C-alpha cells in the first residue's frame, strides 16, 4: 500500500491516494508527497517494532504494580529486595524504551 507524508506536519497516510485534507493539520491534498517504496517498507518495519516497545512499556507498568503489592506485604528481606529490584529494573527498561522511541521519531521511523 502506498504511503503519503504531509509536508506541513509529517503525518503519514496509508492509501492509494493522499487524503483530501490532512487529519492532523488540515493541509490540502497537494501538501502530501508519496513516500518512496524503500522508505515505506522501513516505516512498516518500524511500526511493528514500535508496537512491541509500547506493549513492553505497558507490561513493565504491570510489573511495577505487582512488585508494589509485594513490597507492601514485606514478607521477608529477600522478598522485599526482589520486589525492589523488579521495580528498579522495570523503570530502567521503560526509560530505555522511551529513549529508543524518541530516537525512532527523530529518524523518521515512526508513521
């Protein structure tokens, strides 16, 4: 499927033709440029990877919630240490994922 990029705001549209108006900035269809096939394929791959990153962010948030329950229980020091480690590791991974996604956006690997 063809992809089109709005030259005003960068919005990427999938379709045989550009939209009549940009859904993001309301620019006219003439402001859209067709994205070359090679770049379009990269966008598809990046969408898949970006989706995985977003899923991981949500799962890591769940890890932090579960760890908080364990921390509140305070069964014994080794358990508390593991729950603290899980919380810290989840936070660090989330920050790394956010940085990676920011890098993707800066390189145009988002769309």
